[in-house]
């Protein structure tokens, strides 16, 4: 009986420390936000380049609290699915976007595709992420003007066309 208990506890211990690896690819996301027509302000104009660029990042997380491994993160990449904080995968994706933009002098990526490999050992997690996308460079910002169509007010940088 004692041998069975020792064997069972050994199997459980081995399973717990062996870790688990998952891979996610083709996670489509656009990092250029849609144009907001509900408020005044400025609209950014981007120049899109035709060649794809790549970026890579690796993030390590200890106890789910301490993260290291990247020198920067892309702001406003809108990757966090929940409001109280991004996951390690979101950190790695944001860091990969940051690295790609820094390396290729881009402001944002459009049509991004992520390849994420996660190795999880319960108390320690390693996330590797590669991103590929088209670089967008912000050329200028145009002030929005008010336009009234029907009974609704729109703030647009260009005069809207009305289709009948």
C-alpha cells in the first residue's frame, strides 16, 4: 500500500513540475484604432507600407506577478482581454509589436499575425511571441470638422459622402 501511495505521489509530482507547452497562431488584430466620429479632435493619417515586417519577444513570469524579458511594450495595442491587467501572452504580444516597430521605424502594425508559444510550470511561465504585419507610419493629424447628416452630428476629417 505504501508503494502505491509513493508511486501515485511521484506521478503527481512529476506531472506538476513537467510543465505544459501550448502554441497559438493566426491571432488577427489591427492595432490602428477605428476612426471615432462621435467627438471633436484630430484624426491620424497613416501611410501603409507594402512589405511585411517581423518582431520577436520573450517574456518570463514568476508567480504570476513578476515579469521580465522585454525592454518595451506597445502602448494602446488593445491586446488585454480583461480590464484589471494583461496576461503574460498579452505582454509578449505587445513587446513583439514594440520590437518590430522599433526595428523598422513604424508607428503601428496592421493585419498582424501572432505566433505564441507558452511553456507553463505553474509558478514559472515563459512566453515566446513572433509577430508579423504591415508597418504603418503616421504622416499627419487632421483636425475634425462638424458635419450634419440628417439629424445626426458627425466629426470627420474629410467631408462625408452621402449615398442615396
